C-alpha cells in the first residue's frame, strides 16, 4: 500500500507522440507517467512498470486495443490493473464492447484536461479505497497485527520462495499459557488487555522487517521466520519466551499484576518438491502442545528437513 509520499503510476499506451505529450503534461504533477506506443511495448511495460492504472488507445499500429485489453485481463500480473480506454471514435457499440472486456471507463479525443483528470482521479480514489479495505481485511482488529488470512498468504509465499531458492524457512507457534483461566477470572476485556500487551512485547523482540508476526486465532500466535535455521528459530523463540515472562499485565479494577507466560513450538523446513507446507504447520503445532504438556513456559523445537 502506498504512503502519502508515493505517487501512483499511470501507463499510457498511445501511438501518437503528440497525444502522449498532452496526457503526460496533464497528469505529471500528480502521478508518475509511463509511456508506450505499441501493443507490444504496452504489454511489456505493464509487467515491468507495474502501473496502478492504464490508459489504452483502441487503435494501435501493431494490434487492436481491445486485443491488448483481453491479454492484460488474462495475465495474472496485470488482470487487476484498471484500464481506461482512449478513443477518437463516437461509437456506443465500441464502448459497450470495451466494458464487456473489462475496461472501467472511456476518455474521448480530443482531450480535455478537466475530463482526463476527473476520470483518472476517480479510478485512483477507487484504488485507494480498495487498498484500505484489503489492508483492514488482513489485520487483526484487537492487536493490530496480521491476522490468520494474512498469515496464510504470507507463509504460502515464503514456502514457494524457499522452494525456488533452496533455503530454509522456520515457523514458531505460540500459545498464552492458562489464558482461559485468566479470562474466566478477570473477564474478556482484561483478557484483551493481556493479548495486546503480549503482542507489543513479541513485536519488540523481532529484529527483522521480513519476519511475520500474526494472531493465528484466540490466544494463539504465529511467527514466520524466512531464511532462518532451526538454531536461529530457537534463539528467537527463547527471546520471545523470556521477554513475555518478564512482562507485567496490570488489572486496573483489581489492582492485581499478572506475569503471563507462553509456550512455543519451533519447526524448520528445507522444502523440496513433493513436500507439503501443511506438514510444517502441523509439526510446529504439535511441538507447541509438547511444550504445554511438559510444563508450559518453554520452547520445544523440531529437527531440520522434517517435512
């Protein structure tokens, strides 16, 4: 998701040098503008430039713009990019066909600055709103960290990366010890306070931006450690366990202070073709419950190349 300082990128596929210049002058103050003059150049630029929005001329020297639109919507890397068609034609049939193929709007020649800006800005606002919704759908409402859905997406990505690059990936599964008893004794609002506090503590122990910390469900959390050996995973797990054990959770109603603990299962895989991601997750989960059964507030770890 872009920050306030990042400009959205617009790719203009248009065979007229003059028209390209006009559109660029209209948009360059607000956006980063990429240009292509043929369908082939446009297809390549859409993949390399990774635009947020494409303005596509219907008539191109090497192909029909509609054909390029179909190609863009077929490709996994470009199918979600909204496309505004550019046309000098005054044809309702052409417009209807463009919408059926997946275009989101039309801009007609000759260009009017106010119309171009309005239609482009409308699509960019829609993109921003979608990005906000997508971000919210991947965050846990209570703790503000990644949720189970985000975890499922990220671990699949890291598993595929480890498989391609022949490297390790480690997973920690954490569970707050005796959390049900705490919840039953002090109530759910105070239980939420404990989960929020533990989240803050665990986040403070993670040193790398690529490590993924998420709420897996209830009082269970997961930490994904890309490119990390079993020894490294044990170190991170012990650091988390110790930090949580030193934490105090204050209850403003009872004036009581509780020191929570967590049990952790740590598993590592060096994926090879035919291995299953689910085996890594299941093993980390089994190790977590071994830690529980052996007295809680401890780390149990698996061997490398176990999946």
